[in-house]
């Protein structure tokens, strides 16, 4: 039995009223005349307190009358399934999207998603076309439209439910935008022969803020395609996660400590956490750090590295977070990096130790990091140079005159793919530039500069200046240039100017040479030419140049994420996964794409084992749901906002309940029963009162 207005059931609390009245009732006693009490000794009365129920049948009738009256006002009705769940006769082309990303491991979410999917599939009609997809960082088709149509109508829902029950949440990131685009194209890719059906996409997801929606910005959402998002809520509203802080050049990993970030969800109820190094379980190794993280904020903690591993022991480290109710993102995996040597070849005419020459500043500007050590090989331009010396260098810098054999050798290296930075200290040192570029002659001359020149026009879309594209770092006007060179750029039509002086003369240009390139800097970085070496832009510019030259291309990411490939060295035979299983590698494989879970991956074969620490995408820790109108901002139909599906379903259920109650009108029978009980109670109360009169008269 159901009730249309169940709030009136609280009126059943009035059943306590007859019981209380029966307990506090006192019978009236008769006064009897008595003679003088003068000759009687006084005796204090004995006080007794006794409350007992009398006339139980009368009490039950009164309680029953109140209960029947309460049920009548609650307007009861019997639910009729055939009326409560009507099925529309219009066929649908429906795609059910089930989120199986890492954030769906939170308690209550996956079971709620499966229940919602089973309910949706159970209310499909034989005319519906249904596809079921599961997604995280990639989309998997569980049931296609063809599979649905090929199955018997009575077995279609069971087929889809069986596919879903065989799944469980994984460790991938939520690529929500890519998934919605794939589902939209799947719905609209085929023309339906009969009348165009109702096209819908049902998204069963926690719709967390970490789900990427950027792909929807450039996508034109199809018209008349509805997106329905039933709400899914986890049992615990909050969540905290721990991630390794990843910065440029991976400066988070040092020789003595590693920096980790502890983030807390806005709706979290926990604020006190502990973070530290742990073994396979959640037991800390050594002292842990107490961290206070208010809801919606994050804190960065520096954890000192434990002692180095003994020979033969895997160089693996685990960072554990304790104090959070959701454990899926409470572990971060760390492997201290092994430094890699990068070689930079410098050709100039600098005197050793001269603080006015480019080499003096270059030695101090090329930084070492835990992942790489830069070796500067400085030689004069007239010294003999072999092809092996050039091939071993990741970047070649030229500031002085070159011998003809050296210039020819650098020309061949550029054709083979090398990057050469040519920054002559004067106009006379620019003679080898013609040989490098393969032109007949390219004379340089000193420019006439009044006071100083400034860098005014920079191409921030080029990879060399891309790190400075942020408005906070894009100001180069404070770098004053005292001297610079001018050349005939008409002789180099393929040159791409990357920066100009305020006079319009090119300051930095790139000329493609075969598979490589020559980058021409018309001023020097030493103080005699400019303030570049003394500015804060010099070191980041050199690092950007190293990256652009491909000197760091062989370095694998220190902290790859789930779903990202691992760069393997030659000779690998098999990969041991974190769960203990092994995957054989194909001969000559250079990468491994099966990173489906966080943890440590070990590549065996080809020498010493190669270790990788794969972590969960930090965006999965952002579990706060998107706002209700987020999909409207991407043009996904204003007729169906985030809460449209549950709101319309609730309204339909309420209308069906009101219709059933108005047709049955069971409240009338409850009122009639209440009147009947009151008549019986009145008759019984009168009979009880009349029977008590003779007894009181006798007394």
C-alpha cells in the first residue's frame, strides 16, 4: 500500500493521547459524615503511587479510531504497475554510457550505476535501438546497435546486463568530452528507415569535475539529441587524494626529498590526514607527516627520501595517505630518477675564465637536475672536429669563426637532423653562416643602435617561446641590447623570424636545413652585447632550446599516468605488471601501452631490469560534481539540463500516484471505519459508566 500524502502518518503519534488520559484519570470519591476525631491517635497516611490501565477494550477502540483517521488523511492507494509504468509507443535510438573510471570506485557509485542501467534496459520496447558503452580514458562498445537488433527481443536486456555485470571500475581517467562525442556520432551515424525515432544518450556517471570536457568546445552538438544524466551519489560525500608534484624538468624529485600534494574535496568532512612512506600495505615506514587540509584546498608536503635501496632491491617507493574514507587515490608511486647525461657542443674563441665572454655565462646557466646532467664540451672553431663529436651532442652552439672542414661537418649534421644555434659575437664571426645555410654568400654587418634596442615582437606560438606565452612571463622589453648584427634576409627566403627588435630588424630566426635547422641569434647574450645572460629569461630559454633541439627526447616521463605508453629500451622481452602478471613483448618493441593500473612496472630483458612508476591521473581526485548547467555551456540542448531526466521522472510518478488514488478513493472506507469504531466506543463507554454507578452507590 502506498500513500499520496504520507506526511499525515505522523498523526499516528496522537495514539499516545488516549493512553496518557487513561493513566492520569482519577475516580471521584464520595464524602461520608463521621463523628469527632478528637479521641483517635493521628496516623500519617501512607503515600502510594500507582498508575495502571483500566478499561483496555475502550482504550483500544479509541486508539483504533485515531489510527484509522490518520490513514484516511494520508490518502492510501494500491499501486497498479500497468498504470504506474506506462511505455511510450515512440521508438528510441538510445546509447547508455556507463562510467568505469577510477572515481567510480567510491562506495555506492558502481552499484547505483548498474541499478540505473538495469532499470533503463528493463523499460525498453521491441522497437527501440539500444547500444551500451563503457568508458574511462577510452570508449569500449559492450553492445552495439547491431548486437541489440540481432538478439531476440526478450533476451536483449539480459544480454546488456550480462556485459555490464562482468565489468568493474578501472583506473583510467574520465575522458567525458571524447565519450560524449563518440556516443553522439554513434546515434546519428545511420539513417533510420522508418520514422525518425527519439534520439537519447543516458550518461551514468558521477559527473566529477576531473572529467575532461574540453573536446566539446569544438564540437557541434546534433539537434534533437537529448542528454539525460540521472544522479549518482557516493555514500561518502568527500574525498582526499595524494599526487606527486610534477613541475618543469621534474624538479619535484630531488636527491633528498620528494614533494607530494594532498588535495581535499570541497564537500569533505575530514580535515586531518597523515602522509608518509609505506610498504606494500598501509603501514608507514618511519615517521609520518601530519597534514591539515581544509575542504576544497590542497597542501604540498616535502617528504625526505628513505635510505637508498640495497643492491638487488627494487628502487621503488610508495607514498601513503591515511585519514580518507575513499582509498582509491590514497597511494602514489615513486622511483627516484637516474640522471641522464646531455652533451652540448660549444664552438667559439673564448678565453678560459673570461667573465665577458659567452662561454662564462653558458657554463653557469645550463642546469643539472635529478633526471639529467648537462656536459658542456667547449672547443675552438678552428680545432679539429669529428663526425662522432657532433653526433654525440644534443645541441650545437656556435659563437666564433669556424674552419672550412668544421663548417662543412656542421652542415652535414644539420641536414641529418641536428639543431645548431649560431650567435656570432661580431660581424667577422658570421662568415661560416653561408656554409651552414648552403648559400653563396651572406655577409653580416654591425647595426647602428641609439642608446639600446629592445625585443618587441616575439612568436609565442613557436615551441621555443611557448613557455613564455603566459602574460606573466611574456615581457622581454626589460632586456636591453647594446649591439646586434644585420644580414641580408632576402637571401634566405625560408627563414622564419621568431623575434624582432623594436626597430623591426630580426633578432632571432629559424632556417630549416634538411631534417634539421639553424637558429640565428643576431646578438650575443654576454654583457658587451645585451642583458640577456643577466635576465631571468636566459635559463628558461636555454631549457626550451634543449627541448626543441630534441636533446631531452630520449628521456622517459618520470611519472607516467595510467593509460600512457612507456618508452622501452632495446632488448626488452616481457613486462611484469603491478598485479604480478606478465606480458610478452614483440621483438623490437619500443613502447608498452598496457598501463591499465597504477603501480610499478618492470621490464625484463636486454640487461638490468627497467622500472616505471605509473600513477593515477590527479584529475580523478577532483570528485566534486559539475554544476547543473555545465552541459548547456557546450551547447548540449537547453531543453534537457543536468537534472531534467530525474525531475521529469519524479513528476510522472507523482501524477500516476494521484491518478490511482483519485480512482480508488480508499480514504472513504477509512473514514467510514472510523465512524463505526467511534459508535462502538460510545456505546461501550456508556455501558461501562452505567455499570459503575451501582458500585459507587453501595460504597
